[in-house]
């Protein structure tokens, strides 16, 4: 679609994957976890996607993908400069839903690929069949820059 790597959004967060292990700050009801990780993926074109990877101690791994663009206006509203903000509601995967919001900004630590994202927000994954719940409250948590997409 785009032959060069120019941005189609106002997002200036460097392209790559940012990761935060949310296991230690999560609260659960009627569910025990062995893994809970949040990822933010930022493309060369400035598009952003959030992914939640959740692994119950007994059961299959679940992955939720949040694509926060539903209209052309979101190309400006989701990420502008080094700041981003989006919300999501009722993302359904086999009867389990994910709802929440996430906002944050890029922090540059000086050297070439030494970035991280500081984020605030909350998320809740709810399973109607077992009435189980996982809640994540983010308050200034740091997402580490783990994989650059830059050539």
C-alpha cells in the first residue's frame, strides 16, 4: 500500500514493539494466571496496535488484539507526536471480553534505540461462563522497547 516508510499519522513514536509484564500488578477473580503481558506495536507508518497475551495456569493461552482505528479521525486522535490515547470496549474472544483504555507517552533515554513508553489506564478481561475476571490498573508503568522495526 505504501512504498516508503513515511508516516500516515501524526505519531512520532519510533517503530517497534514495546513490552510490559503485567502479571505482578494484575488482580484476578476465579482465575489463576501463569502469564500476562501487554505489547504495543507501532508500525513505520505510525499506526499503533495493542496486544494482550494471557495464559491461565489451567487452559489455553489467549491473545487479544486492539486496533484503535475505527474512522479517519482516529488517525489523528490515537497518537499525536509522542503521546497516545485510546479506549476499547467488548472485544470478544470465545465469550471472553476485553474492555479498557490506555494512554501514554514516549520517553527517550538518550542513545539511539533507548526508548520506553510510560502508560496509564485500565483493562478488564471477563469470562461470562466462569464469572472470572482479570483487572490491570496501569499507573505510570514502563513499556520497554524490545524490538525495533527500523532497518
